[in-house]
C-alpha cells in the first residue's frame, strides 16, 4: 500500500511525550492525595475547556480540585501536572530522523501550559514552531473535523498526502474520515512497520 506521503503530523501526548494515563494521572493523584481513577475522570471531563483555551491552567486546576473536594494551591497543582508530561526520547529521535526526509507538524490537544512545558521537551528541535498546532491557540480540539481541515490549510497539504499519528482511536478515525492516512500509535516498533507499509522512507 505504497502512498505518496508528503507530510507527517504527530500528536504530542502519548506519542512524543507521555500521556496522562502513562505518567500524569498517577503524579497528580499522589500530590492531591486522592484516587487515581477519580483524578483521571475529573481531568477528562474538564479538559475540553482547557484544551480550547477557554480556561488557563490555574483555572483548570481550581476546577479539578473543586471536583475532587481538595483545597490546595492551584498554581502549584498546575506545575505538578505539567511536570508529569515527559519527553519520549526514542520517539523524538525517530521523529528527528524523519524530519530529514519529510516536513513534520504537530497537532496537539493541550492547554496554555504547552508552551512552558515545551521548554523541557524542546520539540522545536524536531518540528518548527510555525508547524506546531496546539488546540488552545486555535480554539478547536481533536477529534472535531474542523481542526484537521485547519491543519491542512495551515500546512498547505492535501489530506491524501498526509500521515497523522495519534494514540487516541477517536482522533485517528476523525483524521481518516477527511481523507488522511492515520496510524493509531502503540509503540515505536509498530509505528515503523505501519509507516513502511505506507511507503514512508525510514
């Protein structure tokens, strides 16, 4: 199934950095002193307003703690939560290799804390800042079709020329619906196999 791929778009959490379920939920639960499942449910239910840029990280932290009946410093909770997203060095090295052959982009659901957290991740070493599309900056979130259309327009790409990589099945299905080739990420080895099937030079 060789394709003429001209652009590769990466998700962030769960692909280039760790996801909530991998590291963040446990760190937050420990700091808050509550059950990890309760933290996960609160974060998932309240994240849309954070990711669309309607709430700052500290407002989001306040809302999460209120939901969990915890009274602690919201700014400190924001710092703790953001510290839990850790760069996946093997994935970032692989993406860097791909960047020598293909234009890369980022399409991430994330709040305003993305930019401070990226001082640690330094994704701009792999993907130019002009091609980092973060939901809080554009007021749209995956898996809504409009954010994918926005990305294609911004990147001057046709859907059929793009591979989109995400660890969330709903996001992958949405990308496929508008004509992108999309891969559900589970591991680096699996990603390499999937990209090879599409004719991506690795």
